[in-house]
């Protein structure tokens, strides 16, 4: 019973995976800030101030969508348990 509960909780929280994903989004946002501060492409265009905000929104929206999809998949994945007895096997 304890194994089943711990497996379910591990599936639910996945702390390591969440930390890696959050870190990658943070690094992408920080990279955009550095690019914007230096005025490098694509931040060297007509309206460079609007680009960091829209890029951050894209990253956040994408991550939220991926997170929601992962949660849906985790909720649909059955937690392994003891085998269910089937009909008796007959020799034939």
C-alpha cells in the first residue's frame, strides 16, 4: 500500500522535472534580457521594448500548456498495482 501511495505522489509532484523546466524557462527569459540590454538581434528593430514582454508571455504560455498536458497525462496513467486475477487457465 505504501509503495502505491508513494508512486502516485511521485507521479503527481515530480519535483526534479518541474525544477528543470522552470530553470530552462528562467534561462530563456534571462537570455532575452541580456539580448535586449545589448541591443542585439532581434532586439535591434523598430520597437525593441515590446519584444521582451511578448517573448516572456510566449515562454510562460508555452510552459503552462506543457505543464497542463503533463498533468493530464499523469492523471490518465494508471498507477501499477497488484495483478487482477483473470479466468482460470485450462489446458487444451
